[in-house]
C-alpha cells in the first residue's frame, strides 16, 4: 500500500470526503511541483546558461521563456493526477484533462514565441550591420504565425477531445478561405524573400515612395509592414508586398558612392550674350582659373583669322571670344578646382535648350560628402560665387519682371507717386473754370 492509499483508506466509507481529500492532495502536489520547478530547475538552468560563453543560449533566459515553460509541469501533474481522484464523473475528468492539455500546448507556444523574439534581439545586437542588411524579423513573424496556427488546432483538439488530424483534414476543405484570409501574409512573405535575397531594402536606407507620401529612412522591416520615418518626423507604414508591386527610389547607392549630385542651372539673359573685345578679353586674364584658357583661345583664333584673311575672306568671318563661352570655361575650371567637389566623378558645365526664361547654363557635378547639411552649404557657396562674379563677364541673370522693374521702366518721376500710393496731379479732379 502506497502513501496515498494509506492516507485515503480511512475515508473510503465517505465518498465525498474522500474525493475532497484527493483533490486537496492533488492541489498540494501541483503547488509543490510548481515550487520545485521554479526554485530549483529554473535556477539551475539559469546558472548553466550564464556559465557558457555563448550569447545565443541567453535567449533561453529572455522574458517569458524558461519561467513560462515552468508552468508546464503543474499542468502535467493535473492532467495525469486527475485519474487518481475517485468518485469523479468521467466527463468532468475528460474536461479537466482537456483543459490541462490545452494549457500545456498554449504555454509551450507562448514560450516559443518569446524565444523567437529573444533570438531576434540577440541577432540584432550581435552584428548590427548584418542585421540591417539581412533582417530576419519577417521570418520570425512567419514562424510565430505557423506556431500559433498549429497551437490553435491542438488546443481545439484537446478541448473537444478530437483527433488533431481530423481537424487538419477539415482545414484542407477550407483552403480557398485560408488563402483569402492569409493573402496579405503570403504576398508579404514572397516580398520579404525578394527584398532580402536581392538586397533591395535595409533598415536605415533612405527611400522615396511618392504614392504613399513616404520620403525618409526605413526604421523597421517586418513581415507585413515597412515603417519609414519621414523628414517631418512622421511615420509612414507601407505594406511589404507593395514594395515589390510598386517602384521606389533607394538612396543607399548615393551614400555608398561617397558623392552627392549637384544639378542646377543659372539662367542667363540672352540679350546680354555678345562677343568680347580684345581689351575685355585681356582684362579677364586676371582670373587665374582661365588665364591659360584665354591664352590658348587667343592663339587659336589668331591663327585661324590670319589664315582666313590670307585667303582674302571678308573680316566678318573672323572668330572672336564670347562672354558666355568664357564664363562657361570659368565655371568648369572653378568646379574642377573646388576642394569639396568629388574628383572621381563627372564634372560638367553645359548649355541646355534656351527658352522664355533665358539660356540655362547647368552645373553637373558631385560633392565629396553625402551629409545633407554639408552638401547644401557647398552647393550654396558655389552658386553664391557664380552669381556674384557673373557681371564681370558682362552677363546678366534672367529674372521675371517685378514691381520695381516696372516702376523703373516708367522713370523715377512717374514711379514715385505710384509707389507711395499718391495720386498724380493730372489725376486730380479739376474745378470748373469761373469767369470774373
């Protein structure tokens, strides 16, 4: 005779008292198993994990992993211990075992979910660069979806005392419904694989997606969504599959290249373009950047003109230096010599198609830095200098007429009353002439 039989034998003539005593003993065993598991096993596992140099096993100590698994032992005690309680209805015992089994399955599923979260954190902390280039958050979320789908089936099977395979066979008939319910999940999974395998997107990339008003840095990539923090500190959430379905611009290549493009034009007033006289050309040689250019052009034009005159041609056919060509050569030399312009990338000064707003002279080059603030400062310094030195080449910048321009066109005497808002004497009403 074992200890339990020894304790319960005096109560065999009292079924209700015996059942109450057995339930009390069962609850006591459940409490002891919970106490032993948490105080001994959990502490022993914690010490063993801390003793190893590896960081990956530290995921077992994450919140809700080992301590949550400790709840499995008391549930198992209830599941198997209910059979030792006599005089209890069979259906009640079945329900208790089903609830205990469902609790065990749910506890293990929650522990696995927390374990995946801990693995994700350790992966990001161990190698941040690799984690940004190859994020695994989407795969971990997919694994959790699978775990909780299986958990749902097993919990329902335990609660209704049915074979899980029967429930799975029933789900086979609902494939179309499941495909509709998990359409976004499947699309996002395929998109995540493509984004990761082709290295199309990383955490920290600056992307532009105008159709979603997204323009900023990627701060999170998950299975279903990609979060972009815009420049105005707002956050745009984009479905992951839309990054494959639609186009977006990724500025990562610009940062990796080490240079940021300047592409801006100065609009020249076409009426200010003309030939330079010899005196004006010689005066421009004081600019060291184009001294060599002007000397080369002088020799080239002089040789050409001498040959032309020797042939008896009309002097109108002779070549001369233009102020726009000289200015273009100066701008080219200026950006070539600028210390903040990338020397390994294209540097170009070109004329675009002239139009109603003048002749565009475009500067195309790259700065040696990709930082936004420094880039804007370099670009502003370049154009500050070019706008200021433009009159030295006898050129004018094109600008739409303003109120001041219109006022100057009428002359100071006519413009002054209009600017003051006064009425001119001619506009004042005259008194009728009287005869005396």
